[in-house]
């Protein structure tokens, strides 16, 4: 009313100022092959588990830092982890990372070798050296682990602490709905965060167009797929040579090769044992030792490697 009295009926209206839209550019991310290289380049079990879990579960650094063993639920196919984040508790399934997490658990400062159990209240990721062993890791320590592994793996991209989370979001944008992504990554329902990854990943567009022309997708990247032991069913880390539970050589072609070599060696070896009383006694000791090894997969691995070296040197 005041402005009408001051300027008359034709006074100019005020323009509504609108905020500028943020440019939702895709964050710098890694490929699965680069994540795999980082895991392999990490210097110890803890660092490998940090990268594997941080990537597959898509966790924030603060969520990694506060995770306890009591919030890790082991399953026959991997594990489920309970995460307490900004939007409350959520449960995230992990498959590939579970095998790395298990390898770290058995050397964790809070692990009891005799009972095979670990303190459920202990933090999963802790310091490992000297008097500080078992103490919490700082944000800077997590960042250092990630950047050091990337540098060692020869990755030239800009690597920052949350790059694993952003990489996972980009991958899952091709498989999950926006609502599922909100739950998985701990975003509030209605958040525009999934749109950043869904829109820029081109979810299903390439697959749909190729299907029109009868073109099949290239074989899915198996870089980060865990290896299931055919004998005991245990899930092993990608690129594992032996099953960490039963000691079986996991590469089927390598197993067949060794079996063929053993078959060639056996007649000559048995002939020598029959002719020599001394060799017969040593063979008995080997059989007794083999019985003891059944409960020690690490020793089986070592013995298999030693037999391989002996076979190469003797050319039997």
C-alpha cells in the first residue's frame, strides 16, 4: 500500500531473486581396477581391509573410524555391518570386503588366538604400532592409508579420503533405485544426492540402446569378485592363491597342472621308496606330518610351495 501511495498504481514490481543452481558435476572417482590395485598395494591386512570395506560399504571416514567388531555379523556369503551414521542405523551387506576384514581380524590387537574370538567393543580399525597399538585412528591416518596405497599403485588421479565412497556410489547408481541408494549411503529420503550419480552414470541407457541392436554387454568386470573355495566353500579375497581356511590351491588350472606333475612323479618316487628302507621311514614321517597339517592351512600353503620348488630343481 505504501508503494502504491508513493508511486501510484504503475509502480514497478520487485523481482524475485532466485539462488543459482549448484553444478552437480560428477566427483573424481576410481575404476574398480584401480581400487583393486590399491588393495593389493596396501602394506598390511589392516590397510587392505580399510580400502576394501571403505569402498564396498561406501562408508564415510567417520563411520569407518567408529565401527566396532560387535557391529560385524558374519554370514556364509560374507558379512553385514551395522553403521551408525547421520541418518541413524543402517545395515550394509559386504561380500568381497568380508574376506579382507576376516584376514585383518585374526591379526587385530584385540583378537584372542586361543578362543578364536575378538572383543565386540573393540574398534575395527585401530593403530598397530608400539604403545599406541589398539588405539583409535584419526581422520588424517585414514586419509594417509588411502593416499599412500593409491600412490604405490601408480594412480595419478586426485585421491581424497572420500573417493572410495564416491566411486561406490557411481557403481551402484547403475543397480539401485534412488530410494535404495539413500538407505545404502545414509542419505535422508528425498535427498538429491542420488541424482548426482544416477544422472551422470547414465543408468541403463547404454545397455538399453545396445539391446535394441542385439548387442550384448561386455563381460562384467570381475576384478573385485571374491573367490569361493570349491572344497570348503570359504570366500577368499580376490587374487588369492590358496584358500585361507583349508589351504586348497584355488586356481583350477594350476591344481590340474600339479596333479599331473604328481602323477608323473609318483611311479618313480614309489619305486625309490620300495628299494630304500631309509626312504620308507622318511615317507612315514611325511605322512604323520601331513595329518598334523590338516588343521594348519598356512603350513599347507608353505609345504605346497616347497614341493613345487623341489620338483623344479630336481626336474622329477
